[in-house]
């Protein structure tokens, strides 16, 4: 019958199968024949994993670079194994894998709760690094973000999507771990609660993200005025259909943002925003600002105050008709774009006439990465300009 549902309970791996899987990820071998001194410890670890594939894979990856038996003994006898009865659903093996992370990966991973599907080139992936970077790191920000993401993938904390090769997913159990380790400095807001549920810890909150809803009412975000150290304001969504409309309360823009003076990452993408709020100009620490797929028609002169800005996203702004004539700190856009020598993300430029943007203005933008679209190439009449662009 069409409506009948038959369940197929998935059994855990046998000890032999589990040991082989663990060896493949820990040693790159099918078994422990070439590492007899590690086999005893490996068998003990496999037994503690209880035949669960995810635990075996992540812990195996964590041991991939550890060939000294003392390191295996330390993991086997770690007291974290005894936390299985602490009331949480987090596998001890996953906790051990996390604690093996270097500091930078711990930070990045803690920032990823509820990211259950992610495009490899998604700006939020790079937004992680933008949230943590210092000015000394800025020149390699995107490359570092990409490198760290690959490390998480190599440890199976992100896995390739089965439906889209360019996307990655996070297992629910890994997600639970991320939520647990995020602690009081990271907060992911769900659909049915508001920020006030974290009222007592908001002073320490640094990174805030939330699930997209059609109406972002002020009451859900109001308590964030206490989060004076906040660095990240990032809406998240697995999929946004083009026909959908999303709205954010104007009070969030005009009353809340001016109080969040340490913001480094701010995304207002996909909201039906028509006017860029003046409050944006006061956020002088911003490094990443995203207005993609909004209804804005122009950028205010106040944007010139954002002298730390490295990524300005305007993709899909169909109504955008003009940019500021003069930007003192960021130089002029687009005519003065050559002055943005630290720019790393530039999605599109349009070659203008003699008094506008010239293709040669790209020559000093050595740190550009990703994809760049150039329109108006028929206006390039001087071959010297083309050579000076150094597009190679």
C-alpha cells in the first residue's frame, strides 16, 4: 500500500567492522597489521565507541596524526568517556574529537551551531573568519577561513551533501556538540524564542545568529542592547525562495545597531530594506557588510566612515542606482577603487567612460579572491589600460 511505512532499524557495526573502519581513518589502512603496538589501544577505543560510525570516523580522524602510543593511551583513558551518563546526548567520542582541535578550530566550530547545510562558497563560511580576525590577519582572511573550513571537513565535522556536491551538511549529533561548546559567547536564536532567554549572559555574548523569519520583530532582538561586545549579527537560512519577502523592524536598524559599536560582521541580506540606515555609518569596526538582495536604491555618505570594511556585498540589489560620489576613508567608488588595496571580495565592476572606472584601476588589488564579473569591456579602448590591470 502506498501509505504504509515499513521501518528498517539500523544496527551498529560489529567489532570487526568497527575496528576496520577505525583503522581506515586513524591509520589509512584496512587493519592494524602494520601497527601491532597500537592495536590493543585501538580495540579499547573502538569498544568505547559502541559501533557507532560517526564516533569511529571522527575519533579516527583525530588520531590520524598521532603515531605515539602514549597519545592513544591518553585518549583511551580520558575521563570524558565517563560523561556518557551526564544527562546529555553528546557522544563522548565527539567531545574528545573536539578537544583535540587546535584553538582556532575550536573557535570556528563553536560558531557553527544549526548550520546544517552550507555552500562551500557561502559568505557565512568566510564570515566566521571575519568575526575573529585581527587587523594583522586581514590580508589572509578569506584564505584562512577556507583553510579552517577544509580542516573541519577533513575531520568529518562537515560532510558532503548527498544531493548537491557543492554543499556540505552537519550531522545532528555534531550540531548538538557545537551548541554545547558555544557556551555563553555564541548564541543561535531559534524561531519560537527571543533574546531575553539569555538575559543573564548577554554581556559576554560576542556572536549572534538567528533563523530567518518573515517578520523580524523588534521584541525578539531588543535585549541585544545589553550585548555591547557583540561582533556578529548574522541571519541564517538553509534556503530562501525568490518569491518570499522578509522584513526587519526599523527599530532594529535605528535603535539597536547604534548600541552595538563593536560589530564586525553584519548581514541584512534578503530583507525588504529600501533605505540604508544612518546608524550603519557609526559601526566603524565593520569588516563585512551584506546588503545583497535588498531593495536599497543608494548608499549613504555615512558608509565612508567604515574604514575597516573589507567586504561590501551588493549582489542582487536590482534597484541600486547610485553609489556615493565621494568616500573619504574608503576612497571613491568606483573611480577610487584602486585605493582599496586590502579589498578581498569584489563581485562586480562596470567599466565606464573616460571619467569613470577604468579597468586599470584593478592593478593594485592584489588580494582579490573568489569571483569577479567585469562589464563594459567594449569601453576599454586603450590596450595599455588592459595591460595595467594585470588580470593574470
